[in-house]
C-alpha cells in the first residue's frame, strides 16, 4: 500500500507534505467523486473484510468502491499516512421509518484535528446525504455544500448531523410516488459520540450487516457516486441521475428502471466499477432513500 497509488485513483496531483485544511478538503472531495459508496460485494457472493490490505487492493487497485467500513477506514489510513491528527468514531444512522436513531452503531467516520479545530470527515455515506468536504465540529453552525446545508448539533452526550436540502423534482412520472424519493427537506442523518474507536469495535457489525436477512445491505444492492453536479445511484434495477439546482430550490431526479443486460455497462460507464463476479441485484423493501 502506498499513497501514490491512492492519489492516482482519486486524481490528486498536488503536494501532500503539509497536512492542512485545504488539502483535506480537496482529497475528501476527490474521493467521493472517484470512489463509489457501494455494497455490491454482498450481491456478488463476496465477503467484505475489514483489513486495510484487502480494502486497498479492492478499492484502489481493482476499481471498486465500498461501504463505510471500507471507504472511511481506508480514508483514515490515508490521513494518518499524510500526517493528519485523526481518530475513528462510530455513529448511529437515523431510521426514517421508526423516526429515531437505530440502536446499533453501523457507521464509521473520522475526526481530524487541524490547528486546534476539529472536523468530521465522511467519504462514504452516499447519495444526497453525502458531504463533499469535512464539516467543522461546531454546534448548530450552518455549513452549506452542494447537497444542501449541513449542521452538527451538540446534544450534550451525542452530536447529531442533520441536513437541509431542497425539494425533489421528479422527471419520470412513473417514479412520482417512489419510496426511494425522500420528501423531507430537513432531516437527521446520524448521531455520534467523540469516543475514539479501534477497528475491532466494528468487526461484529461489519459481519452482521452482510449476513442478517433484515439488513438494509442484504435487502438492496447499492452503488452511488458523486458528480460535479449531483450524484448517480443504482439501487437494485433503478438507475438515477440527480442534479442539484440550488438556484431553483430543487434537486432534479432522472430515474428509470434498467434490465439485467444493462447493469454491467451502467456500472462500468457511470461508476467506473468493474466486477469480477456476476451481480445479483436486490431491491427488497427497506428503509433507504436517494
């Protein structure tokens, strides 16, 4: 493993001898624009292993993406190799159906300290809730980005990440009432504490999420990649291109269903993903929106 290979993967050509905020923002954005948030291994008969060598070979050398236990784990390693003061945190995702946070910590994020200020870096949440740049760990401060306005709120024992976005505009009338579209403009995304975690903390959850039939990641195959104007997503057989239009106060959703014969081409051309094993898409009912 080496930084040069990772930088080539994300298209970073700058200097990395100074671990400053500007460089962190740049590599964070390049990562989410280059490496998809995806769980396709589960639906290709592959096992997801929290081992940095395995993740590096998959994500960097084999033109794949990963979920947070891969992408953010890898990103944390990159930051440490670059000299950043960083630590790993665990978070709990908000469940829109239950209208509460899930009981299990299923999301890995990174905290970075630069010049005495703390930032939350997360390159692997995906879709419309994906931050493009790290967020300063300041309570209730509006932090505008392409996807909307993010806020980190100090609740005392936990911090909550929420986002205010825009209304969706659905181009295809067949998806006007799709459960994949979230009509909430302001919503919580996840909550977390500032307790540092080691990789062992996530091993059981990493296993459960890819084996439990009730898991969102078992029930849906997911691939999402940020673009300069929004993001793309393939959920089961539904392919979507979302364009952010803040000047009009909307996000434009161009959604359509594709066939099995189109999947390999879509993954290659739209996500730069090349699978070694055949994908068996899944789109069962689960708490997931674009």
